[in-house]
């Protein structure tokens, strides 16, 4: 779900790309990834 701020959304997408590659999920497991991200803007 987008944050509503395009710069924050772009950084979150970049964080996920930098964290990859992810190992493949076990057979039959759903392909869902969920994470909470907190930013402190100063």
C-alpha cells in the first residue's frame, strides 16, 4: 500500500531491490511478502 509520498514509496521499493535476491519460497507456499518500514523525517 503506498505511503502517499512518491519519494518514500520509491525508497521503499529500492530497499526491497537491494535486499534481493530472496530465497525461493517452499513449494506450495503463497507468494506474499509483507514488511513494516518506519522512516524518521527530519
